[in-house]
């Protein structure tokens, strides 16, 4: 347990190279190739961290200035995901969440209720976070661990269900054999399906097709994320009443982020591809090609998609002003907005890269996030104080979009608070998802077995 805690404390840029080097060596890729792949992934995380910091350093001041100029002040302070992860790992379930999650993953694999090996250990803190909140309201380790299990099952089933769309949209060169069973993005897939279906049924709206790649082809440089990011940066600078020099610097920096993140995302694919291929070959040999296993990883490898990048920046000014006028909302997402890109990895395969639909879904997700964070602010604040988070002077309530602003977090917290009634609802949801997922996996396995039998006869 201490070894796991130590590795987690190293951060993703060091933790993931260690994990992938071990995995690569164990599956027969060879130490040298595994180390190279692991280090490439580590470099990608470092690069993504640097660029994300660049985005945060530029968005933070301009957002704060806009808030100050236009009086956009609310009562719940956004303290970002690092505080939420501290709450998670300081809790009673925090120390157990990784071994417990891995054990549950093995059970699901053996029962064919998932085909994804959930390797994104860094993001397991999301499961512990909601468990920590449930513990506060129930004072029961058992109930909190039960909610952790429910959260894990739901997320992994969604990752499985959406994996074919993910592969079809992002392509074999980026995500072959990869799924995204990650709490920060998976819950938005059901919302995207509903909203995408509604927009498809609306006359006029169903004709709007702003495809980022097509826009680039039609408009040339004007349609590229670099140009759009530069324009959005300039607009934000103007809204903040910056001087000309500051506006130009902000515009170039936001444009740089839009250009660099896709380049850095390519390093994830470069590093992960050899390992995922080796794992798939080993599993295919072990199971004689009957099951097409997936590796569950962070969606960081696809956040450079043009539609994701455009929508991630485009939602910023809209949600700032909308948060102030929403009746009953007390949460203003500031620190969390730099991570808005993680809403979209499972959304864009559903909208097929349509910028308009993706933007609408993103806005709905952020509005839901406002209300969810507002509702969980009280228990979040108690958990934060208990875990040692120091609140800024004059602050009485805190929250973060990730994971308190996630709709699934709000649902599971309230179901956990209901205890037996909530447990019954959770069991029904989990059984339904696992049954559906198992039915798909069994059917796919049967088809693969038949194809192998036909090939052997031929």
C-alpha cells in the first residue's frame, strides 16, 4: 500500500512511465522499448502540464478581471480539482480505492461485464472523492465503499459502450484498443446522446453542421484552431478591458495553447501504441482471439481534437455570464475552466465532431455542473476542511467542477445519503448496465469465435 501511495505521489508524469514500463516488460515488449514508450508518455504529460499551466496562467487573470468588472460574484469559491483529489485520498476509502478498483475490475472482466482493463490509476481519485462525501453524510465506511463500487461499475460500462464510437471517430492510429472509462468525461456521454437526438429532431437545427475539419478545409487558416484561439483570446482581453499590448499577448498565448495541445496529444499515441498492441497480442494469444480486450486510459490522448479545442475555449465567456444569472446558482467556475476540455472526449464521437452540437452539449454540462457544485458545496467544504485544505480568508463555501460539478457525483451522493432506498436504485442501475454490456460482449465473442472457426476451415 505504501508503494502505491508513493507512486501516486510522484504525479502522472512520473507515475505513468513507471506503470507502462512495468506493463510493457511484463507483456513481452522488452525493457528498452517499454521504457521508451513509458518515457514518451511521461514527456507527453509534462508537455500537457506546461501548456495547461500556460492556459491557466492566462485564463485565470482575465477571468478574474471580467468577474471584477461586471460584478460576477457568487458565494461558492471554485478551488479546482487538486483540492478535490486531496479530499479523496485523505478519506477513509482513499487508501483502498486503487486495490479495490483493480479487484472489482478483475471480477467484471471474469464475468464478462466489461472488456476494459482500467489502467488510468491516476484518475481513481474520483471514485474515492464521492466515497468521502458519502462517508460524511452516513458515517459508514460500508456505504461509502458501496458507492465507490457503483461509480466504478457505471463508468466502466459507459467506457465499454462508447468504445466503438471512440474508435470510429478518433481513428485506429490514436485509440486502437483503447477506451475512456474515466469519471471526468464518461457521465457526459448519456447527456450527449439525449441532446444530440433532440437536436437531430429539431428542424433547422439539424441542418447546422459546423465540422471543425471541414471549416479548416473551407476557410483555410481562418478555420484552424490556432486562428480561432487567437481571436477568442483577443475577445476575452477586450472584455477584460486590457490594453493593446496585453490583448495581443493573451491572443497569441491562447492561440499557442490551441496549436500545442494537439501536437502534444500525438506523443500519447506514439508512446501508448506499442504497449497497447503488445497487451492486445498477449490477450489474443491467451484467449485465442475470442475477446477484444481494451485498455482504459486517460482522455488526455485525444484532447487535441480540433472540435474539443475550439469548444473548450468557446464555452468560457458564455458560462461566466450565464452562471451569474442562473436562478439558485452560487458557483462560479473559474479555476476549473482550464479543464473544460475533459467534458468532450466522449461527446465528439456522438456529435461526429459537429462544433455547434458539441458546444451546446458543453454548455448544458457546465450549467448542470453549476447546480451540482452548488448543491454539494456544503459537504465538499466540510470534507475539504477535514482533509487539511486551507480556505482563503472570507470564504465559507468551496467546490470544484471536477468532480463536484459532475452530474453522476451529485446523483450518487444523494443515493448514498438515502442508504437502503438509494442502494436499491444503484443495484438496479448497475445490474442493468452490466447485463447490457455482458450481452454485447458475449455476442461479440460469439461472432469472433465463428469468424475464427470459419478461417480455420478455409
